[in-house]
């Protein structure tokens, strides 16, 4: 099942399950979605449940937040999360803070979703990762799926959650097929928000990642395994709240930590993980400094060869692991 189909299944099942759920965004209805995530949903559920909006993120995000405050459960699609900056006041000031500012009396059950991070050949203004941006803000939950199972289970959990949830998908994963368990095919399958998953057991080094770089970690682990290095790979799944306990338990076992992400290094997700490990009980088990693998600290270039050098590749992860292990 591709990640695209898994997301489509999740939306279909939740629209069917709860009549308060509706989807809005640019081209989500008649065109079936810019990335075909909402394929077939407008024909099935009609104009009231799947709504095409004008090109005005500030406007339709505001409509969605108001609808959530009034008791509906909107799913607000940004054609890319780079455009969510047009609506960041609605996401942060209206959605994220309202429950706290109303002393818990006003819930804002809304999902903001769409592609995040680097795509291919779309240059600087369409290629940044917002995991650290939105992960910085109390009042939001932030999830970042890798596999089809992640995508389906996390999106369903997000729609059912009574808090605003930001779902950061990867455009480059939409067409990628993954094995999906029988359990994941069921309509009641959800993945709890705030729980990481160990994708691969290992003994020598802990690799922590989210979204597309999890796949790069898996490839790097296969390369390193031939050299006798066994990597334990943690797929974070959720950026906020972060499951640091799973990371700590792994570091206690492997004594080495490498974080991998597509975002920029400064104040990034990897920086947060390193700080949490340093402040916690697992620090005493580290045999070497933690190493971060990140995107390059520049706006994304347009040229393909430069773009490839800005995004963490398998060779970068292998290099970082060897550096951490001093081999």
C-alpha cells in the first residue's frame, strides 16, 4: 500500500465514522487533491464534507479553526507546509493556545496536514521542514509519519484527538509502497500519538529519525551490518510530545547516539533529542558524543546536484555512525 493510499483510506474511514469531520483546502474536492490524497472523497461525500477553498491559507485555516471551536472536526490541507506560513497566526495563536487561554473550556479538534520538508526540484521556498517550528509550540501535537502504516494510524489518531494536531507528511513518500499488516487494514487501527517505534533492533549505535530519513537509516544500517555494525533504528513518529523514554532505553543499550533529519541543524529536532539525552539518565551511558546528521544550513538550492548535497544521504549516515563509534 502506498503512503498516498494509506492517507486516503484514513480520511475516507474517518469521514464515514464521524459526520463532524470534513476536509478543506485548495483543490481537495473536484480535482481530487493536488497529490491525489483526497481521490474519490468529494464524489462520495459531497460539497459539505469536502470543500475546495480559494488560494488563501490565512482565510481557510481561520474558517477551519472557527469550525473546530464550534464543535466540528476539520482537516485542513495545506498544499505544502511552506504555505502554512501564510496561516501561522491561525495555527499558533488561534488553534494552539485557545484551550489553555480558555482554561480548558474551548477545545480545538483540528488537523493541519500536507507535505513537509524537501521535495524534488522546487527550490528554497518550497523545501523546508517545519518539524522544529511547530514542535516548538506548546498546545500543538506534531506527528511525522514514515511508512504507510504510520501515515494511516497517525492521521486517524490525529483526527480523533481533541487537540490541534499538525501532520507533517513527505511528498517524496506519497508514491512509495510499504507492507501493511492485517491489523492496519482495519477501520479501528490507530497509532497512539507520542509513541516512537523501534524499526530495527541493534546493539552498537542508536539512530533516531522521523519521516523520509527513516528509510535512509534503514539503508545505512544494511550497509553497516556487512561491516559488523548493528544499528538500532528508532522511528520517532511523533515530534511533540516526544517519546524520549524509548530513545533513552536504546542509548542505555547501545551507548552511542546519532540523530538524522531533513531539517536545518540550528534548534532542530536532533538538537532537542541531544539536549534531552544530556539532561537525563542515559547521558552516563554514552561512550562518545552524540552526532547529528541534518540538512545543510542553507536555503535549498534548485540545482539537482546541489540539492542532493543538502539532504542527508545514506553515505552521510554511515559516516556519522563511524565517527560516533570511532572506526
